[in-house]
C-alpha cells in the first residue's frame, strides 16, 4: 500500500513537471514571437 502511494506520487510529480515544461515552452515561444515583432517594429520606427 505504501509503495503504491509512493508510485502514485512519483507519477503525479512527473506529470506536473511535464505540464510545467510544456506550459513554459509555449510561453517562451509566444514571448519570442512577440519580441521579434516588437524588435522589427522598433527598427521600422527608427
């Protein structure tokens, strides 16, 4: 029983970490595209 709960905790931890990584990677992609747009607008402005 104790071993099973430890395995469940491990699975939950791995799932949480993978979700966080997915979320961060998607945010990073959005930020990168926004940054590219802002820099291109800045160069056009100047």
